[in-house]
């Protein structure tokens, strides 16, 4: 990428001449070879070391090492620093090397892909990396685009071709690209070989949706836009072949330009730690200065007199220079207040926590065979501090599976499960009644089936409507095996319901709909589709049945439909309304159904006006709407349907638990307001207890401001009432403006629930950023789709649901699992523990190092500030990496204050993390104070005792080595006792580590003080015999015992007092657990999780896009192709995958439970498989693949009008196998 | 993660259900409850109290006398002489008198003490070559660089033993005389052996081993430290085996003190003959001091310390007092905690929210 930077500065515009390598080579454009790896074998060591020394900590230790090599300064042997430093550097280097090895592998794989290049008039196979700018390459169906190409011609008419951009922007629907008309005629390779057009365009950039350039050919200019471009990373679909001119290659392609590094996330503890480390450095410098001043004074007053015994070192000529050297000497000695092992230990602990997340069986989803995965190992403790959760709706809260749940027909409601406490109702079996029934369809109320069987006219008409009034397309692979392709899962659910109740929608042509009604094939003539849109909130079809009767069938939101009924429906309308209320209260999506009989004359008249409106050039939309309005009148009510947008398992419970844990949950969805609110109710975010649900849907700045103000006032008025806020995408855009930001945040945060609907992916990220900016709270974003990527990346923690919408969200996320409900375990159990452990670890770590290091400070006052250490240099080297590392690591990895079930039972236990109570500056100072206190005791008690004591054989104990051993032993014992106090959860491992560390201390000490080592290296191991001589003295042990008692007693007393007077909830829970282990009684959890809402809501919950109506009637359909299935893999891929799975199941009898993603059997299966494969490799591998495959920007999911049109066109072509002639007609 | 061995189907990737991986290892979760903490405090207090009393009684049975002779009495003359470096060769002997009121019973230890002498300076402590003193011949002739500037003399001869520590050896010598009630002087016999650590004498300090050579020959080619009057192989004229690096006084000096005020063992009372079989009798004593070691440069002081020992060493009042004080503090804390616990304590139970 550095390569590219130099390019940009040089390149102002790009000139590319087709088929002219000599010409193009002048510009030295980047070749198509990509290199994402950082090192090769030769550069690895220098480059990697250089990178590692860019880390402040490493440089610091290197600096210390250099200081230690200066003999005048060196107060410690060089190995005290180099051993830990080398350890850290080599671990990191190994990690980086493995990482880069995989990058090399993937680079090679990509660079060696084959493509067909037109060289001297013939097509030749070339590796990707040999493709040059200006080459013309041929792409075939399902091939990856090798570089950014200008589309020249394609096998399809009009130079059209279809691409899938999933790798580029995460959208799985297809897009259409069209070549410039002059080049589209070039057809075959021979013509193309003589093509010598020249393209002048903008330099490489990362804007995926923009391209501007000009093609000069045969003295003419043609404007080029993004519509003419095929970008690297796309896959060619449904196009036999196409030719393109390479414009940008390799690192210049938009894909590579977008593969910015993923933002490195740091936890707040990290940041705090860095601040504290800086403070400690400050403290270190202060101590150094104090001691240096001391040294100056001492050298002047005493040292200068002592010179006959110890002259100054040659370079030192006065006490000031001596003080200067002594400053650096003390910096070396005292550097252990921030040992390098701190960073390593923190990483190890986090890694351990990540493994525990990966290993957690309770976060394993057996349906999809996925375990939870911590994809980054650096954020674990932040999981214990989350305050805001931003959740996507579709696929995250819901399964995106619609099921026909209830219906009301002619005033009679069906589908009610009679007794919730009674025996599990039997699922209806439709197969004997209807061979075409969908075996996966679930319905429990047999009265409806009875009603169909006895031939109730209303019921028949009801299902007939459902089987006719829709824009679903069907595919029949083999006889009786129907697959419905629905624009929205709602429609699919309704048509499937009709299918099972004997009204099977079988096939359609532009003019007809063929159904099988109660086993009898019927073909209706389709006269018109009055398509759905968001304003109309309804759709109708007008059909002529075989008997010749014309009837309009309409389904739509009850609010709009009920007011268009014939007055005679009044009574039925009331009953149905009641039913609708009930359904809505259950959180179901409701639709009302109605029909109207039309006479031939009425039809003719309306048809004429419709045609007229259709042909209108101005205000066509409005005119059509008016025409539709005109005929959708005086309808007869048939009934209502209720569809359940199936929530994921355990969603309401999870939300309830999380909100009890004081976590605010915001739902950010691209769905429309009604749907979002509906889900809000069904997952208990919104309840009827809420006094007011504000809806902000203003379109202008003023109106939004006004709405916000009024709410703000009422929120402030009464803090005890619960509010909810629902805001629309366009209002949000205004609310996010700088001047309204604060107002919005304060209002929104006062509300208990916030739902943002119809928001774009960019807005999702903006909302997250807003809270990050204003609240200083930890945010978590959870989502499953490509549209959630931006939000996942910008939140402190991103969680990806490995669900049905592909893998983009997971790739961008920090944690992934397959069920929303696992979030509570991730946060309340793992996050909480991680936070607790990390805090305890840090407290203890700082404590132990201050206790260890500050002893030198006190000793400075007795040794003429000469930077003499108190301990043996081996003890200094090993203290942090051997004697005290493992017990605290064990505590940091395994500690638990309360068992996991308790943290779920008492969500309040989560609060200390949010309030940052366990490790903050205050706690830090307490630790430091305790450490300093300990160091005082550890120095002065042995000093006072030993300075005058003698061994029992009269030899004084006040010699340096005895003192060193006594202090070191006392220190190791005191910190070990302290860790036993801090450890709350003693597993075998803790025991082994604590006792093992103590044991290792004595063993190693005796070994280092042994005669053998001394005989070999007399100058290195001059402590020979000290351990033995010292530790045999009772006075020494009495001293150690006294020091330990003085260090520990106050701590114990404080801990006890705190526990006794101000117990934390966790202490209480722990206590009750301890006292009443047998009869546990859960407390702290509210009885039933929220009451069911009962507000009346209406939801015509169709997809956001218009249906296929126009296309179907216009007959612009194309050939049926199984490939075309891919077009539907947009937002509603789940139902599609389900049907696919079903199909496969019946075919091959493969076990149904299998990784869903693996079932996607169209060519980008390879991509997904490849990615799924990578999920099992270590996380760091991923970072790279995110780089390559994912682009950093924000994905706009909503189709713009133009591409939507192409999309529909293509879809219908794919499904209705009409001859090409007809398509040509359409284009003409 | 999942080892895909026998497991198949939908549970292929299910994590193992081991207690370790599921964080359900059996564990002991101790808690600081009143039942454990309060008794512990009382118990600690009691233990400390008993130890304190015992130590106090033990310490009471020891005796100690310190005589500062820096410029006491006639030593003042010597002190003045030593002020001038040029008089270094000049010997000066002075006598200090003192009396003991109660007899010192049992073994009596004779120390010399120095105050304000910094054996614990970093460069001072480093300025020695243990390899030389363990008898490595290459280091004998070529001492470690750490010995600078006491590595070689002006003539380039290596110094043995090299370094600032050896160079500054304490070279006063003492003769203790008991004057009994009748005025008769008895020379107090002092054992000048066995005053070092066993490991020092037998492991850490060795003379270079050369067969059939005298010590003087072994040390040929080296020179004595700058401030020394005798070479290292002639330190003890009375005892041949006490010469070279294994000289007891040298070894004692080479064991650097941790603090600027220290005492070092000089000798132990030899109790074979009367009147010293039971220790030092009460009465008057005088010490004849060969006053060589100059302390006036660094404002130091010199002492002679006589003391008896118990099982845990010499007279040491700090330890028993510290134990007694600690004991009473713990008791105080324990009482306060008990009161707080009884009066205000929530005891966990009533904190449930």
C-alpha cells in the first residue's frame, strides 16, 4: 500500500491505451500482482524488529538495556532486562511470522489465478499477476474479476452483464453493468484485438460507486461512468462471457484501495493502563530525581571524604556528574515498577479468557453447529463494562422467518392455541389432504382445516385470495415440488399457508396465474397487479376466473384497508378489528384481506384510465396511485392474517436480563417503523407500562427539533416514568447534526428503549459514534448483515451473529456466535469475569511491583544513593517472570467471585463494571499505597532487626547478603500471602501455582547460592552459601514473620471491614452461596419478564421494495435459470436458504442439521467455504482477510431506483424463461 | 477446539464438556467472614504476645558493652596522627579502659564496630574479584576490571587481593586485658579463628593451588594492596594456615555490611583458663589498640563491642519490642473489628437488595 501512496502523489490522471503495452508501460502503472504480506525471509528480522520497537514499551526496555551496558551507570546486569525482553520479542516475532506466512499463501493463490488475456489477437491464459493495465481480458461466467475493468462487450444483448459484489460491499444481490454502446458491438476477439481506444480517467481511489473517465476512440469522446466498470473482487454472473479493458490493476484497484487496516480497538482498561504507566514513569523520574539529589548531597558531604577508600570513577569529576549518573542508575533499578511482564501477562490472560469463550458449551448452537468465537483477544474485559447495546433487528433479534400464525375469517378466529398449559398441541399433517403441501409448514388449529374441508365459502375465498394476490414466483423443479421465491418472507408465508390449505399457487405467466384449488387445477387470467408501495400499504390483483368473473383481491394494512370497505361490512369489521387488536397485542404482523367483484364495464373503464395513467410521462406515480385508489373501493372484508416474525430463541428474556443489568439496548434497523415497533413489542423492549412512546418522524430540521424539544421537556418532567423513543431515518439525519446532537442524546438516553428505523448503515455507525462521543460509555454493536458492518466496526465491541446473512458481519466482528441470547452469557458471565479478573490482576500486579521496587528507594538512603540494589540480581531477573508470575496469572485467568448461574440470576452484579469500580485511578492509588507500605515494612523491619543482630555463632547478620536474602524471602512470602487473600476461587491450578512459586523460589535460591555454580562462575554467583547461612537463623524467620504480619494484618482488617460494612452485591451473593448452599433462593430478578403489550399496531410488513407487479404484467421475463436463485439472496435470503435446504434434504437425504452457510450451493460457495475454513484458524489470520475481502467504507443496502429496476428486470427474466426475442422487445 | 474424532454431525464442533474448559473446576472459595477473621486476629495477637515475651526474657539475659575509642582518652593522639596521610607508616598504640559491672556469662564475643563507613556503596561492593580470591590463577595475575582503580599498582603489578574492599581492610588490632580486684592484669585470650561463615572459609576463599611452592612464591608477581602494610601471605605471623586469601580477618572484612554502621567479629573469648572459664568476670578492663584505621576523613567512629549470645544471637531489643507492639496493635484491631461487627456489621445477610 505504500506503493500506492507514491502513485497518488505522482498520478493526476490515468491514460490507458488498449492493446498497447509499450505505450502504457511509460506510465509505470502498478502491475496486477498484489502483496499483502509484510516480510520476506531476508527482511523479516530487521523489519519485524523495527516494527516491534515502535511499541513504546519495547523501546523503553531497549533503552534500559543500552543504559545497562554503560558501566558507569549499570546498576544491574544486562540480563535482568534482556531475558524478559528477548522472551517478549521472540513470542511476538513467531506470531507475526506465522501470520505473514498465511498472507503469502493467500497472495500466491490469488496472484496465480488464471485469466484469459487477449494478446496479439488471440486469447492466452495468463496468471493474474501478469495482467497489465491496458490488456483486454475475457471473463467467463462465475469468474472473479481480475482487475478493475472497463466493460467493452459482453455476450448478452446491449453489452449488459451482471455482477455480484458481495466481496466488495457485502451486497449479495446482483448488479447490472453495461458497456458503452460503441464498444459493445465489438463482439469477438478479432475486432477487440484491433481496438485501440484510449481511456483518460481519474487516478486510483477508493470510491466504489464512482468512476469518471473518457474514452477516446476514432476521434470521438465517450463518457465513462461507474456503470461501465467491473471492479476487482466482483463475480460475473449470468453472463456467458464478457471482455474488459484493464484500467486499474493490483494495488490500484478499488478493492485493494479499500482494504484499509482494520481499526485497532483498545479497551478502556488498556487506555487507563497506558495512562497509569505514564504516571508511573513520571513517578519513576521523580524518584530518580530525589535519589539523584540525594546522591549529589551525599557525594558532596560524605562521598568526597570517602574518596580515599573509593575514588570516583574516572569520568566523574564532581558530585553533580555523579548525581546525573546515579539518576540513570536508579532509572534502571526502579524500572521494575512497570515490568515488561505486565504487557505479556495481560495478553496471556486475555488469550485465556478468549479460549474460555470459545470453549463455552452454553454458547454453542447445536442447530447450526457453531460455537462462540472470540475473534479478537484484546477486548475481553471490556465485555464487562458495556452500557449500550446497538442491535440490528432482522437476523439478530428475529430469525427472519415468517410463519403464518393466526387468521380471522369472516369473524371467526383460527390458530389460537387453546390452553398454553395443556398438552403440546399436535401439528397438523396436511399431506393426506394435499399432496402439494409444504412439509415444513406448522399450524396447530385443526378447525381451520375442517372449515376448508367442509367447503366454507369464506374460508375458500380467503385462501384463494392468498394464493392469487401476491408477487411471489414459483419454481417447480420436479412434479409437485414447489419452491416459492418471495420478495418478502411475509408474502412467502402467506402463499405457503394457502398452499397447505389446498389453494396451491403453482405457476404464473405474465397474463395468468395457475393454481390448484382443492386438487383441481384452475387458471386465472391476471388482468392487473396494483402493486405495493409504502404509501399505499396494500396491494391488489384483478383476476378473471375461468367462469369469466372479474374480481379484485386486495390485502393490506388494516388501517388503510378497513376504511375502503363497503359499508355493509360494518359488523364484520368490528369483529375483525377486535381480532386484529388481539393479534397485534401478541406482536404479530397483521394484514386485512378484502375482495371486490367487478363487472366487465367497470373493469373496462378502469382499465382505460389505468392505461392512460401508465403511459403518462409526468407524475406517473401519482396518477397510477390515483387510479388504484379509484378501484380499491367498496371492498368486501374477508378477514385478517397474522404473521409471526419469529424472534430468535430467548430474545425477550435476554433483553430483560440485559436491561436489568442496566444495559441500554437500542435497536437500529433498516426496517420500516411499523415492523420495528412491532418487534420492539414482541421482544419486550416496548411495553404497555411505558407511559409514552415518542415517535419522531419529522422530515425537516425544524419539525425534528420541535419534536425532540417537546419530548425532552416531558422526559425531564418526570424521571420515574418510562419512555421509549422511536426515530425515523430521515429524522435521525437531522438529529445527528451538530447543533441537535446533544439534545438528541440527552433525550434518547433518558428513554428506556430507543428504536431507530429505516436507518442506513452509515447512520447506524453515526449513532454509535454519537454515543461514544457524548457518553463515554462502552458500546457494543451486534448484527448479522453486511449493513451492520460499519456499526460493528465503530462500536467498542462488535458482535457478529453467524446467521443467515452471510459472513461479512462476522468477519468484521470481535466476537461471533449464532444466537442473540448468547449475548447475556457473553456479557454477564464472560465479560464480567474478564473484567473482574483483569482488575484484580492489575491491582495485584502494580502492588507487587511497587512492594518489590520501592525497597531499593529506601535502601538508597542508607547506601549513599549509590544505586545499590537490595536483592541479588538473579532475584530481580526472576521475581517477575518466575517467582510471582504464575499465581497472579492463575488468578487472572481462573478467578470467579460468584458462579456463572449467579451472575445471570443477579444482573445487577454487572454494574461495577459499567461504573468502572474495580479498577480506576482511586483503586490504583490504593494498590500503590499498599505496595509502598509493604516496601517500607519489608525494608525497615529487617533493617531494624538485622543491623544489630548476630547469628547464634556470633557472626553478625548485618551483612549485605543476609539482608538481601531476608528481604527477598520476606517479599516473596508477603506477596504470596497477599495473592492467597486476593484469590477468591482456589482451583487445583491456583494451589499448584502458589505453592509451586514459593517452592521454586527456595529451590532456585538454593541452586543459585550453591557451591557448584560458584566454582564455575565465581564472579557471577557470589551469594554462595547465603541462603543456607541465612535461612538457618531463627532471627531471620522471626523477622520475616513479623514483616508478614505487619504487612498483612491491616489489609485483612480493611478487607473485613469493607465486607462487613459495605458489602458489594457480589459479596452478598457469595455469602449467601456460602451460608445456604443447600437451599438456594434466587433473588433480585423480577417475577415475570414484562407483561405483554396490548397496543394497537398495524403492520403491512412487506419488504421495503415494491413487488414484482409491474414486471410480471409487462411480461419482461427471461429464461428460468437455477443460477438466478442467486438474485434473491438479498435481505431475504433466509427463507430462500430454507427452501433450498429442504429441497436438498428430500433429494439426497442428507442430514438436515448442518452448517447453513455451507448449503449455499451457488458458485460463491467457494468463497464462503474458504472463509468458513478460515474461521477455524487463529484469529490473527482473519484480520488479514478482512483487509482483503472487506472494504472499510459503509455499505448502502437500499437499492437506488436504477439498480432496483435492473434487479427486478433480471429477476423476472431469470424466473420466467421467456424467449430472448421478448426481452429484445422490451428493450426496444 | 473440537477434535473431530468420534464426534459427528451437528455436534462436531461442540466444545468439550470438561470441567476445565467449562470453568467448573472444583474450587474452594474462601471468604473473610467474622467466624474466621476475628479468631484469627485474636490468635495472631496471642502468638505475637507469647513470642514477644519469650524473646524479651531471652534478650534480658544477654549482656553487651560498647566502647567507642575513636578519640577516647589517649586514642585522641592516634586520631590526630592518622589525620595526616603521610604518617600512615607510623604505628600508634593507645589504651582505652572500661569496666563491667556484671560478669558476662558464657561465650563472649568481641567485635569491632565502624560507623559511617559505607561498605554498601555499589561501586565499593563491586570492587572485588571473587575469582581471584577463590584462587584462580589467571585472575590472580590479571584481576577483574571491577577492581579499578585498585587493580594494579603504579608499576603495573597486579594487586592481590584487588579492589576497594580489600584495600580498605580494617587494620586496628586489639589486646584486651582484665584487671582484677587485686590489680593483677590478665590478658584476655581471644580465639581469632572460627569467626567466618563456613562457606566463606571453605568455599569462597581459596589460595591459589600450586604444589611445592610457599605462599609467598605463589603470590609472586603480585603486590599488596595500596593501604596494606603487609602482603596477603603474611597477614598472620602466628599461624601459617591463616594466610593468603583464607585469612579470617580478611574474610570477615570482605563480607560487606549492608548498612554504614556495622560491627564485625574480631574474636571469641577463649574460656579454657581461669578466670575466664565462665565468661568475663566483672571488673575493670583495658584494651590496647594498635590504632591504624583512619576514620576522620569520613567522620566515622570506631567501637569495640563485647557481648554474650543466646539461641537467637546477640542482644537485640528491637525484635521482642516489635513483637509486643504488633501483638497489642493486632489485639486493638481485633477488638475494634469485633465491636464494629457486633454493632454495625451487616454480616452479608441483610444486604440483599
